[in-house]
C-alpha cells in the first residue's frame, strides 16, 4: 500500500501527498484511521524522514489529516467538502482523483434506492407537500416575447414580482439595488466565489455549516473558517477574533433556519454581527432560502438592516421543489452588473422556461392560499414530530422547530465516533450527522417534513432502537 511509482518524475513529497489523498477519496483510508508513524512511513516509502514530514505537514494544512503530539497522525474526521487539493503543475492536476463525497454520504445515497429506507437526509419537501399550480399553455410566440424581455440579469416580470415581494414582506430598501436571477441559490454562491474571491482567500461561516459539505471550495483554492455559535447564532467576539487573525474576505451566514441546525438567529445577534462587520469592512452573504418557511412574523433580514453591506440570496426551490431551479442575488447595482457579466462569460445562463414557470406561479391567484396551506401542514408536522420524540429528551437535546425544513438533535451522553452513526444506516434511517458539516460528531440533522404519520411511527421505533444501542456503548 505504501509504495511510490519510481518512474514518476514528480517530487517525492508530492507523490506521497497525492497517494494519501487518493487512498482517502477511494475509501482505503476512512476518517479517523491512523496512519503509520512518521519513521515507519519513511521506511515503507524508502525516503528520508524529512520528506515524509514535509508531505504530512502539507496534508494537515490542506485539511486531509490531523497530527497531535502523543496521538499520532489520523485522517481528518470532518469538513470533507472544504479540504483543499494541492496545486503544483498541470500534469499533477490531471492525475488527481476527482472529488468524492464523504463515505457516509455515499452509503446514504446507495440506501435511497431501498424502499424500506426513511430518507430524512434530503433537503427538500416531500412531493405530497409541494404546492400545486396550474400553468397556462404557452405558444412559441409567447416564449419569443419572453426572451425579448430577458436581459443579462433575468426575465423582467419575474424580477419585478420578486423585488415587490421582498419589499412588501421584509421591508428591504431597494434604492440602488438590483436583482440577478440564478439557477438556484447554489449557482449564486458559486458565482460569488468565482467572481469575488481569489485562491488563497478565506470566507468565514457558522460552525457547523452546510458549506463544509459542498465541493465548491477545493477546486477554487478558497479556504473556509468556521466560527463558534450559541443558541442565538454566530458569536460576535469569535467572529471579530477570526477576522483579525485570518484576514477574512467575506462572511457567509444562514441566519433564518440555518442549515444544518435549523437555528433562528436572534435580532440582537443579527445587529451585533453587522456591527462587527461594519467595523472591519467585511461584506456579508445572507443565504435566506428558508425565509418563506417561517411559522411566525419574520425577523428583519440582514439585508434590511444593512442594505449596502449585504448580498442577499433567495430561492424558490424549497417551496416549488427542485424542478424549478430559480434563485436570485440581490445586491448593490454595480455589483449585480458585474456578477451578471461574469455569469454570461461563464456561459451559465438561466433557462427561460423555469423563469416563466416561476413567474406564473408567483403571479397565480392561488399562490397565497397554497403557501398558507403549506405553512399549516409544516406546523402540524413539526408539532407531531416534537410530541412523538418527547420520549428521547433524556438522551437527546431537541431544538424547538420554528420553521424551515430541519431540526437538530444532540446526543447527551458519551462522545460518539463517526462509526457510531452507522447504526442509523443499519436501521435504514438516512440522516445527516454533524460531521458532514463540522468537526463535531455529537449531533444530527433531520428533515422532519418528509414523514407521514405512519412513517413517523416507524421512524420513532427505529430511532429508539438506535438510542438503546448507543446507550449500551457508554
């Protein structure tokens, strides 16, 4: 296993780095596995110990392994998506194995095909809850006319109704602002990263955050820095310390029903975070894809509190389902003009058809009624879920569900390892453990919306079985 191809002309330390990364990506090394001691690796590879040390230190800086005095060297357990690929030269880049997901997520995806599996991992509403809209028949002439009303930033009528809703629902000041239609919020995030950041720069976010699960950062050479949080949201003191130490370029926040925790950032905390960012001239990216799934009157958006400092991301996909991949970026006009130009250069145009469908749905006389019914159903499912899982309170800390799609459960007892979470897969419960989003292994994200009454009863039975097995390991 620990052998080098002596015909390879690349430096030996680069070959060692590439081989260890490949073993991790292919599953020969799993998160938490120990590597042989440095002296033993040098012997196996037939190289100087300094060469091995150089390779291991590089792998630590790239996020693939951890090294601790007295504990040895091990494959890193968390933040799979934020691990970096070493960029040396074209030949080396061409040899590298494409990004592969976390091994746990690979198992989840395989189990999705099993009819007995309960999929509480997927970040979407079940088909039975997605509002039903009737779309008018369209002649080709209508589509051609719509294309004539589509500029670099998107289909004009769709932009108009989204802007009107943002102003009416959230009191966002639109003076000097513009909106760019994207193919979902993920395209918006990718566009910002590729356009406004350069390799080596750092973006800060909450810890945990779904950004750590995305494969966007590795190929771009952009670093992610997680900031500690409490029940009110990201900690301003920890944020300010990180800004000073790490030269943060942007702050990415998911303040309303955060992914993965479902946490709602308090108004006091929102203002405190904005004050820190104003002090240090740090732009904020506010991802608000769950904003319309609020059980109560919404708190002021960061965009409403600091219009010129915040880039606001929204999406219709969480309500209309993944078939209508429509999102948007709202920001200062000059910034949106530049992002729209970059989007065109990347040949990443948003198709006119989902824009027309989204526009039709938002203008529909049924929209408000459908949305009200959806929120009633979500509140009912949240209440039933919370009541059903009340029995687990001695073993699991449950966060109150105030909206969104997710709830967050934290184990109250002994430290859990990544391997303990395979118990959920053995019970065919597809969940998202916290190690997919951070270095923590004690919590889990559950999409409470995806279960009927019968499925919830079955989930409760299986969840109780997993809980008992975890308790036996104490």
